């Protein structure tokens, strides 16, 4: 199916046998043991590809943060417009790109509003490749409010996934998960803004206009002119 072009598609990975073997070795050496240590990443493949590989093939979930020293995530009350994301919990994503956005946005530099999404379209008995949307408040975007961050690799055992929902005439599976109990990371990976493949495609929005449109049409995400 064809979605509006403001929804970004995951870049092609095109992993060969050598890439897969390298990812498998790094997973075994740095993640599988669950020590929570920093992953020493020296591979030539972009970090987002390794993170996507962990989600897609190992069933792991990820959390992005500017804090590089989290030893255990404790449930916290979230503020979200949807019921699933508005509970007290630890939130994570089953996608390797989405959490990088949260890790690199510097909220101390005038970033007061985040608008984003990561979902797959349910097609018969399978799921599409991921689609994304990223935006911040318009007055902050010219300041390039990005910083280095950390992606935490989390075990999925205590997490539940957000249920599928109808949107724009299709059913979408949002790649968001939530745990009601604390979670210790298996590993963590340092990242920079350059590791985010959609850095130049982050949009800007006016919060007042966004709020008015969302109130008028709650299902109209992302509430753009086009």
C-alpha cells in the first residue's frame, strides 16, 4: 500500500553473509551475556543497522536516553495522548532507529515538543517494513539541538507491545513496548547525531497549530498541511 510520503521508510540494509556474521559475533560477545556493559563498536556497518538487527532477529527492545549511566530503568508515569503510552512503566521500542531520536534530541536547548512515530502496516498475515515520522517545535530546529546519547538494549521478557490499531484505513502496529516493572539493560551503545539516518529529515511544527488540529481531528496524525 502507498502511505503519504511524509512517512519515512527504513533505509535498505542489504546485509551480506559477512555483515550478519559480524553482527552475530558482536551480539554474542557484548550483548548476550547481559552484563550491561558498553558495546565496543568497531564495525563498518552503521550502528542503526546493528540495532535493527538486534530487534528484528533477537527480539530485543531498545531505549534511547541522553544519560549514559543508567543501571536500571524504573517505571515512570508517561505523558501520552494514547492510553497505552500514558501509564506508569518503562518504555522501549522494537526498532533500531526510533530510539536514537530520543537519545540525540537535546531538550535543554529549547526543545519543548516532540512529535514522532514508528509503525508497521499489518498486511494480511505479515507486517510491512517500518515507517517513521520525526518533528520538533519549530523555534528549536534552527538551533540544531542535538547531542550525543546512549541506546540501551533491554530484555523483552517483562514487556508488552502496544496493540494494533486502525489508522488511515489500515491497521498499524506501533513499535512501542512497555514494562510495568524495573528493567536492567543487557548492554548499551554510545551514539552521536550522525548515527541517526533521518537527521536532515526531522521536521518542525508549531505547537499551538498542532494542538488545535489534534483537538479538532484526534486521528489526523501528524496534522500537516499537505
